[in-house]
């Protein structure tokens, strides 16, 4: 069972860019789906973040942890987070498309954007993350 304490260690590794520790939470063939693209497996994960984090600093800010989500009880969890995106250098939609990440929206150099996410984490039988799927929460206009 993945606990909130486990998730806090996961966030700490992500925010610290400690990909080796972060990957200990993943099944070898895990998949990340978000913004219209899919990253499959640890090598693709490393490649994606090596590319993306050269252009954008991401910081995960914890809001909530909801265990027991999934097809069967205990096969996953949902996290509510705000991800702060800070543009380190300009990233064009053309380069994102060329790299296979066309669904992403670039953050310009010097800009900061906070986006709230609900993220579904599915676990395998060993309790490792098998699948990550994010959904963006957009608040109603005032």
C-alpha cells in the first residue's frame, strides 16, 4: 500500500531532481500520460525530464492524498497538487512537437505559472506505480 508518507518522499525526490530515487517508486514499464502524450518506461521518463527540466523548473506543492483509488480498492491513489512551472529558457511549441510532446503548453523564460492537478496513480501487485494520469483543474471564472 502506498502511503502519504511514501508520497511525500516521492515529492521530495521529484522536487530535488533525484530521478534515481524517484524511479524506485516505479514499475519498470510504468507509463505517464498527460497533456496528450505518453511516456512509457524508466528510460523514456529520464529522457523526457532531462529535456523538459532544461527549459522549465517544476516544483510540486502538496495539497492532498486520497488512498484506495483504482479499479479495486488499494490499487492506487489520487493526489491533489499544485505544480509550479518556472520558465528557465524559451521553449517553442514547434520544439515540443518535434520531441513528441505537442500537447504541452510552454512557459516562457522568466514566467511562473501554478497549475492545480488531480493525479491518478495506479499501482501494480508489488505496490509500485504502474500508471500516472494527470487532470488539470481549472477554477470557474469570477
